[in-house]
């Protein structure tokens, strides 16, 4: 069975340039958790306001 943390790690690994030192360093700093980490749990949740716009604006 596949684990969710492994799936996320592999997805991010595919987006990084693993051959370059910056990509290797970024991948080594990556931490993926199942659930809420113990050090963040006491901070509580933040609820964002809902955006009720009808369309998404994009400029190129």
C-alpha cells in the first residue's frame, strides 16, 4: 500500500532539479508529515475568508 507522505515526497522530488546542488539541498530539507506536527499543533487553526468572486483574473 502507498503511504500519503511518500506520494507527496515523490511528487515534490519530481519537480526539483535533483542533479544540481540547490535541488539536492532543497530535497534534503523537505519534511512531510501525516497529520499535524507536534510543534505546530498548539498554535491552533487559522480560518481564511472565502473569496466569492465569479472569475479568476490573470495577466500575462
